[in-house]
């Protein structure tokens, strides 16, 4: 797959998620088979005012490329200026325009999915960014604002006219947020009316899901969001399924523990001894979701303040798991006799 002049090694893409897809997680996803990673959404004003926190979000690592940096704004000139800065520092391979975020604090400023309600402004924003930079520019959209205003097909045509290099479509309206079932048929409609790559997004949790959305929509790539939280192995598993038709086993407890600690180490290195462990709390909860006593684990992780405390919790979890496996094995042996 090609987006502008950037070659994507496989059609699996990590969706932009605030508080999730920072540098550490993007590196892990890339190592585990993700073809293209997206940053958290970044404010154009933060870039233009050279806000220290925002500039930290622009720091990237060669290990996570190809990388798309997602920007949000409701002002064409302002966003174009921010895009120029991103291109000048060379931190990303692609710039994406956010027209899909449903968060109230974003849409109240006419940003994110609110732009689906203003095609004229959306077109101006896309065109301004396209004229401002030479690097590939993409856009991420939703199905529409609500059930009465489903307009992603016409908006996709505007995106192509504005010079976008690809379009990602989440098959839900803004009013649906993440509820209900994603509409893959609308993604198929978009694919039929544009000649640029279309990325399908929504309810892709397994290799079989990916296979089905490719067949149903003929999209060029799939974007995975919530299903990747605490589960960067999803990219390896889906790639394997698409290539062989076979499911890979889930990671072992030891693999899970090793990756949690590596993720934590990267967060500490990038964000410090105080912030790193606190940001790791939610990730650790996701990594262990569905395991025995996950509620108790969540409480323990939410109190952990440093690497040593995370390590103690994980070692107890590993020992508990080994004990359960030993008991199960003994039961099976007795039954077989």
C-alpha cells in the first residue's frame, strides 16, 4: 500500500487514541507488526505557540516509522502553519487531519467530528494544509454527525478534490461515539466513489474481522483502535491470520509480563519517574483485562508508583498463573489415568 510517497509494509494501521498512542506504545505496535502508526491528536495552537507539552508530543523515534502525526483545528490558516512546522522538523512521514473525534471538548470548538457539519470549512482546512506542505496529507472522518446527517460519501469526494492522499472512515456517527455496530457498508460506498486509498475503521478485533471488512468494503487497509489497547499483539495475530488463515495463540503470561515492564521502562525514560508509572496504570489494567482476579489487579496497579511496585504485582500474578496451570495439569493427568 502507498500513501503519497510513503510505502506501508502491510495494511494494518494503529488508530490515533488520546492518552494511548504515545511514542512508547507506537514503538511496541510497530515491532509487533503494525504497518503504520498514528500519534495522539495534537493541537495546532499548541504547535504554533511552541507549547512545551505539545512539542514533547512531536518527539518521535526511528523505530516507530512510518508514522502519521494527527492534527486538529477549526482554522485553515492556523492548521496550515502547524503543518509547515511539523514538516520542517521532520518528525513524521504523513500528516492527518482529525475530522472524527467525538469528544465534547473538541466538538464545542467546531473541531474534530464537528467539521462533518461544515463541509465548506472542512474543505478549506484540507486544501490549506495540502497547499502548505509537500508531505502526504490524509484525513480521518466519521460516517456523519448523526443518523439524519450521514454525509461521509460527499465529504470523501471533497477530500479527494482537496488533494488528500488517503481517507480513513470510522463507520459510526459522532452521536454514536463508540456504541452499537460499525457500518461497514458506508465504508464500501466511500471506496466506490474515490480513487485514493480508503482505510476502514470500526469493530476490527480479530483476523476474521479484518478478512470480512476487506471482502465487504474492498478497503485498502484497516485501522484498529480500542481492540489494540493493552494488546499490541493484535497486529501480529491479524497479519498471521490474513496470510495463513490460522489463529496464533494469545501471549503467555511471561510474554505479557515482559512487555508490560518494557512498556513501563519506555514511559519512565520518556516521561520521568513520576509520570511514567502513573500513565502505565491504565495500560497495565488493559494488558491484564480478562485474567483471573483482574478487578483486584486493577486496584493494585492503580496504587503502583514505581517500577519495583509494578514488578512485585506482576511476579505475584505470574506465580498465581503458574500455580493454576499446575493444578489444571494435575487434574488433566488424573482424569487421563
